[in-house]
């Protein structure tokens, strides 16, 4: 069964392209492949499993991932991580200014002796 596998591969020079070219040339089941260094895109056609192509290209040491259009699964994964980070952000240092607001409450106590003087 022939299929197309598209990968995003971090290639910065012709040496990187050569490394990917070499491993794909040796891989069983590969009918053809296209390496686009500008888009960092590797398209492989043949009787191959996507995971096997991924593993083969990863052996070059280049950062490899499935092309976004081919892999919608990673998008929902970060969602559970977000609630864990929120409690850390909810620890503001707002309690210290509240302590200083206690001081003005001592002033009304000073007014009481003035009333007793007026009564005398």
C-alpha cells in the first residue's frame, strides 16, 4: 500500500539535506522523496509506515516532527497543563499592603478624651 508521509525536519544546510537524503535512500519501501530545505519539509512516498519514516529521519539527529496538517493530535495535549500553571500565578503579594491599613483605625481612639473635656 503506497502512501505519503510528510515530516518537518530542522535542516539548516546542504549537509543536513544530505543526511536525510542518505537515510531515506537506504530505507525499505521508499519509492520517492522530496526534501525542501526552505520549508524544512520532507515528503516521502512509498510502501512505508509513518512512524518508521519518522524514526529513520530522527536518526540523523535533526529535529523531526510530523507536519502540522498530518498530526492534529498534539494540539489537545497541552490543555491539561494549563490549569497546573494557573495556581502558581494566583500567589500575588497583596497581603502585605493589607497589614498597613490597620494603622488608621487607632486615630478614632484619640477623639474620645476631647468629648470629656467639652462636658466638663
